[in-house]
C-alpha cells in the first residue's frame, strides 16, 4: 500500500469530475444557442417583429451558399471573399508597418517621445471618420473605392498592433536584456533576438484585435461606397426591401468569418510561440 | 583578470547604496561575497560588469573600465535569466554568436559544456520544461561556453537542493583550479563560502560597505566535516553577526 497506491487513486478520483464539468460546459454552450434560436422563433412566429423564422432563414442561407443570389449572380462565399481580400491586403500592410515601428518606438526613447503626440491625436479618430477624406485623397487614383477601403481597414488595424507591440516591448524582462548585454550582444542582436520574441505574445494579441477591427471596418466602408462585398450586399438587400433573410444570412457570414479569423490567429500564435 | 574598485559611490535616486567603496581582487582569485539581504551585493556585481555606471569612482578590469561589448564577463544572475523563447542549445548559441566564436566549433562546445553540468540530454528542451536547478545549470553552461575571463555569480546555487549544490560546488572548484578564472561569487550560505573561497568579502549594510576581507587558507580538497572547516565557519559567523 502506501505512497504508490495513493497517487493513482487520487488521479482516478479527479478524472470523472473534470470530465463531467466539461460535459456541463458543453451543455451550457448548446443551451445558449438554443435559447437564442427559440427566442427568435417565438418573436417571428408570433409576428411580434417582421422577421423570417430561423428555418426559413437557414434555407435562404444554404441557398445563397449553393446557388447564389440571382440578383447579384454571385454565391455568398464569393461576396465574402471579395471583402476578405481587401481586409487581408490592408491588414498585412498595416502589420508590416506597425510591428517594426512599434518595436522601434518601444525601444528607442526619443523616437517614442517624438511620435507620441501625433499618434495620440490620430488614435481617437474612428477609422470610419477617415472615409470622406480618403475619397478626396484617392479621387484621382485608378480604383478610388478599393483604395479607400484598404486605407480605412489599414487605419483600423494599425493602432491595436502598434500599441500592443509597444506594450509588449515594455514588458520584456530587463534581466534578459542585461544577460544579453553581459554576453557582449550587439544592439541589433538584442532587438531581434530578445526584444522581438519577448514582445511576440503581445504582438499576436494586437494582430488578433487588428484583424477583428479591420473586418468591421470593411463592412462599414462598403455601406458607403462600392459595388462589391458583404457590406454592400446587406445594405443593398435592405434597399431592395423584403429581403430580411438575405440580410440576416449576410450578417451570419460576417460573424462566422470574423470568428474563423480570430481562431486562425490563435492557432498561428500557438505554432509560432512553442515555448509557452 | 585583475579587478580594482576605487571610491565607488552609487545611488538609486535618493537612496545611497555605496559610499566610497574600495576593493582589489587579483587575477585568478576565487572570491566569495557574503552580506545581509539588500546590502547591495547584486548591485555591486552589476557595477563591475558595466551594467550600471557608478555615480562616482572607478572600476578597472586589467586597468581598463569594464566594457560590455567585449564580453569578457560571464554573469550568472540571481534571477532566472534564460531566454524562454530559445531551447537550451539556442540559449548557448546566443552567447557564442555574440562573442563571434567560430561557428565550426559550436557543436563541440555545446556538447562539452552541457556535459559539464550534466544536461547533455536536454539540448532541445525549452527553459519552461526544466526545473529551477536545471535552469541554473544551463545558465552556467551558457556562460562557460564563451570562456569569459571573469565570472560574476550571484547566488547561482541558491535554488538547488543540497546534493546538487555540493556537486556543482565541487565542479566549480575543479573548473577554477583548471582554468584559473577570476571568480566573484555571492552567497547567503556560509558553508558554501568557506568551501569555495580563497578570499571572503563580508559586506555590511546602510550604506553598503565592505566590513572585512579574510583569507581562507584551508587546503584543498576541503572537507565540510573537518574541525578546521567548522572553526572557520564559526569565526566567520561571529564576524557577520558582530
Ligand atoms: N534598479 C533599482 N532601482 C532602485 N533601487 C534598487 C534597484 N536595484 C536594487 N535597489 C535597491 O538597492 C539595494 C541593494 O539591492 P541589491 O539587489 O543589490 O541587494 P542584494 O545584496 O543583492 O540583496 P539580496 O541578498 O536579497 O539579493 C536594495 O535596498 C534595493 O532596494
Ligand atoms: Mg542580490
């Protein structure tokens, strides 16, 4: 008996408890979805609001995925993809600029002070407030609408990434920098091999948030102008009238894509930060 | 590497840490530093390494002020200073790259130094997968790998169990006897100090100062149960508590 028998007994005792907890968690998640759908069904069924029922909407949604929308001659995936392309372009552009800038601003004191005032003035301006000015600025460009949309998404994604990168650099443990310095590491080596990896978890958080905001910005930017994309699709579906199921389907697509992006970034983070 | 401190004064804001501190350590000396917590032992090592610049006074290593880019110093920190994003092997490589050690010899150096600290099988582990004691061994291997002339060790064995601690002490003494490095070794453990040191620096606090410098002339290998050993330990304890 003694020590060796005790440990497995304790372990066996705990396993079912955690498993049943997981079971309840799962049930709760399911229940929350069921509640929303049941509420929706009640509101629509009793004609409290002019809403299509969940089943009718699902039918339209699946139809949009398979056959597409006859008015636009496009499937829902194609519509979403055209928005997504712009978001990917704009977000990548913004990360490529914001991460190095954030690393520099976080590690070079005078640069931080130099740019702080301007950034603090620009940061509170909502990305959408840039739309009119952007149309003026890109009026003579080849495809003004696309440029404006890229610009607005860029602005939306830029600040979270920049601020989280700066924050991440400030969180880098000074003992790591001191250790590198006593080994005679160069400034460049410290920046790339100590500061950057030390800040990476925070940078990834910024990228996740940045993508999310970028995805919101594209929808709004497409309301205002253009003849493409998911924002344009739900807005014009409203203008046509009587297409509530299409509007809701579009909204669902926005939600699904947004959460896929966020999961993808988290997945990528786990792969790129194996040491945690 | 000979070390000289002259009139070193240091403050953090308004708090005085050292006032006019003098110290000389000859080349090849194994020097232990003991003193109450907060008296400035870690700060002293950082000043010697050139991480902090003293407010007044000078530090000379072989007649030159300490310079970080030469990497003549191996610093083993009191805190866990391994880079968590690098594996054990990559941590050692960082120092070799910084010191511009010839790349063709890296493999052998890493193997050799990990063997020295008994972690040859852990090359590809991340620090988060190691125990506190194992991390400290890697930190020592990382520093030994680029062969610095002066070793500054800030309570390197404090987190080890006594068996491992005794083993590493013996290995450190062997290394020192073989390679005649100058070593400054901070410890809270009198036993450890008497076992290791040729010279013992007893520090006092408020402000930090050097209370006594003693030579420990016990023959090596030293034996912790020896009557001479115990007598030394007792008299040092009396000096510290006085
Ligand atoms: N970066 C810093 N800024 C301000 N004060 C500091 C800093 N580092 C240390 N101090 C102060 O300086 C004094 C000496 O600290 P130090 O870490 O050198 O002590 P120590 O002798 O190494 O103590 P311990 O034995 O606990 O490690 C302490 O009072 C501490 O509060
Ligand atoms: Mg200390």
